[in-house]
C-alpha cells in the first residue's frame, strides 16, 4: 500500500501546502481521499496518473475537500477517459454532480457514478473492505478505513499429513474450498492457521475528537488524522469542529494504532515542528505530512509476528 499526500492544508492553501487530497495505491487500484482545489495540478508533479484513479472518497462537502472535482473530471474527459469513475461521499454529493455536469461547455463522455453513503461497509471485494463512520465536524463528515483481507496461512505439513497431494488441491483449500482425498473430505479449516490481520489505513477527514473516530481507527496500521491547530488554539479547534495535534495523538493512542500522520494544517502556522513536539507527548510514532510526501506500508521482516508493518517515507515529486 502506497500513500501520497497531494495537499496538506486546511481551509486556505499556502505557498507550500495545497488543499487536502490523498492518493492511495493498493490492490491494483488508485483511490483518492478528498479532492481539494488544484488536486489535478498536484498529480502532474507525481508519478500518479489521474486516468488510473478508480474511486474517490469524499469526507464532507466543505470546499477545500471537493472543489478539485470539476477540474479533475473535466480533464479526464479531455484526455479521452473511457473507464468509469465512482465517487463516494455524504448526502448532498448528487447536487455537486448536477453543478459539474450542468454548467460549462465541455461534455464528459465517460461514466461517473455518484454514491451517497451511510455508515458501515461502503465497498467489499475479495481483496479489501472500505468502511466508514460519522465523526464530529460542523457538518456531516465521514471518516474511512481501507482494510486488507488476508487469508489464513496455509499449513502445508497438515495438508500432507491428511493425504493431500501437492498441487491444485493446495490452492483450493487455501482459497476456502473443500477437497476429497481417498473418499474423505478435507475442509479448509483442517489445514489453515488462525485468521490474520492485514494492513489497515484510516483517514479522519475533518473531525474533532470523538468515540466514533477511536472505534473506526482501532488497531490501524496507519491513522491519517487532521490536526488543524496547536493546543494554544484549542478554542478555535473546538469552535470549528477540528482537532489539535495533541487531540489527534490521543485518538491514535486510544485506538492502539501503529503509526500516526498528522495533516490539514491551518495556514496560520509556518513552522510545523511544534505539531510533532506536542503530539509526541502522548504518542510515539508520529509524522507530519507535507505535500508530495510518499508513504509505503510494507511488511516488517525483522518484527516478531507475521502481521507487523513499517513505513518507508520518501517524496513523490517528479516536477
């Protein structure tokens, strides 16, 4: 799983930080979480092709999270896109579609599906599941998780001991199918180990601290949480439905996540070092997002246990 921060600013962008958008490469797809103004331009400076984006997940309908949609969709049309695009988000998203398609003079000749979501499972495939929960902002906000589905480990020795011959039957058992050996049925549970947890990515959108966020983020490999303000401006955070760095770190701690990345910073701050300093008071594994920051989530071969992961951080910038 690979994460690229295309924009890390809150309401007003700065010279160095664009409006919010996060691209995720995983399971042979490219997902976009939120699509702030100029997201399509940010993509031009990375190795991410907008034509390969399959799904866009919108947290809420504030402009700094959605105003990039019209331009991105129009540019996809100019480039001759044929592949359908699906956009998920809160109630009201269909009205945004009406604005995009009923204004201007440039037709979009590919299918754009808009799905207004509710809490719970948004998508489930053989490889992954996307879930969402309502969290607390000053308008309806959905936070998201992408969870990898991971098959239990196939125990070869058990299968051989039960008379299963090396070959296609191994694959059938590992995929959940029973096989017959000398008139005896061998079931998958006879040769599979305990359930394994895969990678889990959680994205807050805009949210002040709440129990729903903690529950959604539980045991995440990586939590990406907004931290619009420092603690000295907690009153502004509360008034506008946002979190401080310490509050975001507390969510990470209480949800038992492995790694935390803070983003969505107010432009009142030019030095972001205090964000990491404050967050580190309550949570150890904290990073501060910057535009074009690239995070690869890979299995940690040195860690004890088979379901431990680590982050490899670099810069996805080719401009």
